[in-house]
């Protein structure tokens, strides 16, 4: 086969044997290989456009990513889906726009290569683009569930786009996204970069099967058709008795052994059981630990869009400090690091916290003097710290929305966000400051010990089962 390299670039060869793909795309190289997908750089034969072919091995992840990206077509800060291929007994292959780098690379370059770090105007432009993308998701009731720097891809001309929707869920019926609700951030007409860059082409109609057809056809791994219709009620109104698919216990309470050592290298989707409902009950074991909201760490399966806002707060803090804010080595360590900075989670700060599944199972000693965000973000202005504080709230209902932050004083005063054309863009993926190369590059998994192995804890029997206390 003319496109096949001399040696296999990854464990998967199915994409090379599918004539409907190879007839349209010249596969250049494998640029990423993970537990649930392989990603290839390719050239479209019709016009030489460079694209990314994402071969997804998990049917649920494929279904979710296709459905979310279809709903978000033409949103300028969401990665564009050009088309997809699917047939029974074959993995889905998504044809995505190719973006050469990511926000993790920006942080890495600012820390190691740029003497002046990231300028305030640059930080603001990155923030504006992130918030626009998140707002587009949330206007359509899509919760991404794995926002992190390596999933914020960047084009060569500085346009940031949210990618990797394999863990995304649609919570409500889709809404309407205004084509330009952010006029206050439009760049000056003298800029060479348009204020709202569009995908490299208008997204054509998907050529093979619609999501509904994909669902009906099923695959060798189980039917894609949901057993239940997409919920139209608020996620907070879902009957808890129905939440059986993902389990009631969190990763912490079950002493999980599948948390990765380096959260940047891999983010698992835990909803891959055969026959699982694609749009069924939510799970707490989603996202990447360093950016995971406290309610998820305490086992909540009754959360909403607010978990993305916590992740955005962690990303913004990293843009300011060039270091991850909560680099936990386990779920318990993650909670401990959050409490050391923000103080303990109590009913005083979030009255509903006692309803979290693991709140009465896991307890920490009182943090008498929390470090505070000001100490973590030294040399940053009160407005900068205040922006992060509006997102890193224990009470999800207190977190500022993406649209609210787009109108925040910090983003609308001098120095204003620089034009996209003035952003410095690294030429490689950053992998979150680690050796891994992020979204499109290789991911490797690690076996890790139980969350409890590195901590002194007392486990006692209670009427509910057991209680774990950490000092």
C-alpha cells in the first residue's frame, strides 16, 4: 500500500486498510497514541490541506466527540470537525483541523525560553479565547470535563481552540450560540488577524453517517444507541436512584489504582463499559486530576457545567505563575493541596457539601492557616488574583460563568488583550511542561498504587461502611 510506512507507527493498523480513508487522505505520520485513540497527521488529496485523523477505539468517546463537535460547528474557538468515517466493526475516524501546538507549550516556553514570561496583554488574549470557547460549550449545555492546557490547541497564527471532547456530555437540549456575542474584544481593523478567525474551511455536511445513524448501526463493542433519551431536566434534578452506570463511589472511596502518576500525560474516560448508556448518568472519575473540581474528588455524580469553570481557574492560575496550582500526586493529595491553599471544605463555605457522596467518609485535619491564592500568585495584581478567585470557589453556584468573566474589569482595562497576530506561538506541543507532548503526541499510562499508600490515615467502621481520616 503506497501510504504505508516501512514500520508500524502505532499499535493500530486499521486506518491504513480502509480505502474510503486512504483514497481521500495521504497519511503522513502517527503523531499520537493512547489508550483510546491514535492520531495521525495527514494530507487531504483534493487540496493538500493538512488535517489530523483521530482514530477512536472507544465507541462512547467517539459518539460524544462527534455529537459535541457537530453542535459546535463554526465556533471560532472550538476545533473544527471536517468529517468522520464510521462503519460497523471499525473504529470511528474523525477528520479534525490540524493545530500544531497547545497552551502547555506556551507555558513551557514562557518558563524556560522567554525572559519576560507571558505579557499581561498576551495573558488576556489567551484568557479571552479560552472563555469564548468555554462559553460556546456552555451555551449549548456541553460540559467538556477535561479542560487543561494540553487540550487547548493553538494554530500557527495564534488562534486557540478547545479540543478533545471524548469525555464531553450534553446536559440539556442545545441552545443558540450568537455568532458574535463578544464585540468588546474585537481587534482593531488595522490588525492583520481577523477578530474571529474561522476554520480553514467551512465545515461541510458530514458525509457518511449522522450521529443518529452511527448510534443505530452499533459496533462490535456494543450498541451506540442510548437506552434513554438525552435528559432535558437540570442535572441537579436527576433521580439519584437512576445513577447506577457510573457507580456511586468516587475514585477516592474505592481506593482506585488507575490514577495516572502524571495527570498531563493521560486522562482516562472511565465510562467504557460494554452496553453503557452514552448519555446516561454522570461519573465523578473524569478529567485530569490537577484540574478536577472538589465536588468530583468527593464523588459527586450530580454536577453541572461548573466543573469546567474550576478547571479554567486552575488554567488561569498557571498562566500567571507558570506552575500548576494544585499538582496532586493522588486524589487525596489533590484535596489536601486544595485545602492548604483555600482552607477546609465546610458547610460554612458550601452548605450543600455534606450531600457529597464521600464527604462523611473522608475527612482532613483543620487547616489553621491556609496559604491563600495571593501567596500562590505572588507579584500578580489584586485584579488578577481576584479573577482566579471568582472561579476557584468550593460552592459551584458561586463560580463566575465564562460570559461574566468576559465582562470582568481585568479583561476590559489597560493593557487590553493584544491582537491574536501579536501572540507568541511555540512550534511544538508542550505536554504541560512534561516530557509528553500533549494532545496530539504519544501518551503513556502508568500503574500507580492506591491513593492511600503514601498517606497516614485511620480507617474506622461506621454505619455507612467505613470512614477515612487524614491528618
